[in-house]
C-alpha cells in the first residue's frame, strides 16, 4: 500500500520532534533587577541581580537564590559584555522587574540616550519599572540583604506599586519612557527611590527636561499630576471643618483637558473626582445633604489646589512634565509648529489655566442620602 507524501512527512516530523533548543536549568540565570551608577575606572558601573533557578527550587538547601555581578564599561552595553565574560550562564532578561538609575547620571546626560540599548533590546519587556535613586548608589538597593535572600527586584517593584496605588508616588515603565521619547514634549516626571530609616521608599519624583534632571517634586505636585493624567488610583485627605476633621478617601475620577484659547494660551481642566467618607472626627451631621455638599466643595478646593500647584511648579522648572504640549500639537498643529522650538522655555511658563473640579462623596460607602 502506498501512502501520500504528506503522511510520510508527518511521520518523520513526529519521530524527530523534541526540545532541541532546551537548556539545562543549571546553565540559566534569571535577571531580576539592574542598576546603573557612575564608575571609577569607566563612565558606567552596571550591577545585575540574578536569580538562580536551582536555588529557588531548593531554598531549604540553598537559602540565597539571588546573587549580584558588577562590571564597568564605557557604555551600558560594554558593561553588559564585561559581565558576560565573568558568568558562563545564559542570562534571561524577560523576567527583569526593576531598572534603577543613579540620579547623578541623569543630571550629567540624557536619560533616553543612556537607556537606548535597553529600549532596543527585544528580550526586555516594556513593563519594566524604571526609577532614579537619590542619596546613595543604585546598586546598594540590589545588594541589600533581607532575611533570607537579597532584596529582589520584584520586591522593589511591589513597594513601588503599593506607593503608586495609594497616590503617593509614580510608577514609570519602559513603555512610558518610549512614549515620551517619541512624543512632541520630551519632559516628564520619573519616580525616585530613597533610603529612609533603613527602608526603601518611593515618595518623590525627579523633573526631567529633555531627559535631564532639573529638579524634584513631592507629594502635592505628584498627586496633582496623577489627577491631570487620570492616573490616581486612590488617596486620603484630612479635611478640617468648623467642628473637627473628616478623613476622605479619594478613588480617582475623570478629568479632561482642552485648549480653549491660543491668545492668550489657555488650558481648561474640568472633571469629577469620586470618593467616600472614611472617618469622621467631628460633631457635624454628614447625613444631611447640605453638610455633605459643603464637605464636597472643601475637598474640591483641595484637589484644585493640588492640580494648580503641580502646574505652577512645572512652569517654574520650565518643564512641561504633564505633556500638555502634546495636546496642543494634536489639535492645533500649525500653531505648535510655530512655538515648538521655544515651548518649554518661553511659551509654557506663560500659559493660563482654568480649573473646574467637582467632587462627589459617598457617606459610609453608600449612595448620597436624601436631603432633609
């Protein structure tokens, strides 16, 4: 009996198939985090934190699944090659969680050029979290020991994530950097990591103008930025009243920004922020609709103040880190072409703002009560 040629080919493939590209787990190292600092013998010192897969599986016998390798180089890629010469294991970059940059480097050179190799390397995911480190070497964060292992990159990422979800910090990924790099406005905020009383904290942000650090902002400006960009997940405000105080939990909202005038250049920012009353330390009765509305107006003034403060700080640094210039370029391209060259230095600092924010609060997590 004769078989069709395709059946013969199918049988051959079935017999010869297998994991031909498989590697022994002992020959692999998983990159968990990386840090770039100024070097002593060369411009850059690269620190890579590896996770040993065999140690992770057998933690009782080998309780330290992480190890660190360092090398200097005349570029970041040069430093990577120097590390490769000292470690025979194959590196897996696809599991990298955190990239830390010493803020001294970003003061002296453009961040986008510094990270050019990381942005081009196809094995690195675009959701890697990028942060600046102030006050100490970035490598210190990857070398810190906790019980039992080193402080892993995934732990640093989780700490950053929790700070971001509470409205106290930013969370910047490689994808966010690419959006800025190829956008019209090259200014941005980038989260900073610091050592605070022996712990790692993400509680500030560097102001980057054309990829270089020109200043720093803290909580009020950061939350104002998150509100403008519709990135606020949650946040807490303590509102003083005539008879005490009320703790309000904000849960984000929807804010829109429009260009409403070109002469003078004016941006109108409108939107609604939602939340609920979390704690009452006051004798006021917020089950009354009139009292609740007064509280909402007080919270709205606080939110408006944070947004305005962030915008004014941005103008003071002459860095449009909210990227409102991108909005202008999108809806008024001809005007943008005229002002693009001098946008951050001349045009942006003179821009005007109209801010109209409304707040709606739930009482005890329920819908607003009916007025009496």
